[in-house]
C-alpha cells in the first residue's frame, strides 16, 4: 500500500539558509510552501507579483517590514499576511532574523475546507483513550 503522507524535517530555523521549497520533496499537488529565513537587516532584493496565486505569509519569528502595492507595514511573530494575485510584494527583516512560511495556492480554488471536507472516523491514535 502506498503511503498517503510525506514527511520532511528542515531542521532548526536558525540553520535555514535563505529559502526551502517543500513542493517536490513532499509531492504537494495543490499548493506551494516555502520555509524562509531572512538574516537581520536584509530583505528580499526584488518586488514581485503573481498572476494566479495568492500567498499567505506566516511570520514564525523575528520582525520586519512588509511592502504591498506601495504600502509598508510592520510584521512580527504571529503576523499573518495574505497577498492577492496582481499585488506587488516584498519584505525585509528588522534587527533580528525574520523567519516565515509562505503558502501559495491559486486564488479562488478553495471550494471546501475543514468543516465541509472533514469527516471524523472511529480510529484512535495511541494517545487517545
């Protein structure tokens, strides 16, 4: 039987160099995910847009500035930033490394989600009674 999951360990965020794309290793078919670390006082050296994909940036640690369509705003650990297709975007780290996860998926492609796509099963994991 073929496994219905993929697993990868990227190690400690502080040891992550630049960007790690998860699509190929995890065999993702509906999204692109990257784990990113910008060293303190450095930033993405370009502004970019996506044609079809929206992006969700999840700030894991650190702080910095985010740029979207000419507007700049601060981000810190726990910040979630959604950027629509066609919007210009970039970000920079502040005085500490900025670690974040970026998830890309085609805008408008989510037709079901947790409550409408999930079914509870009678199966129990080892920690369940």
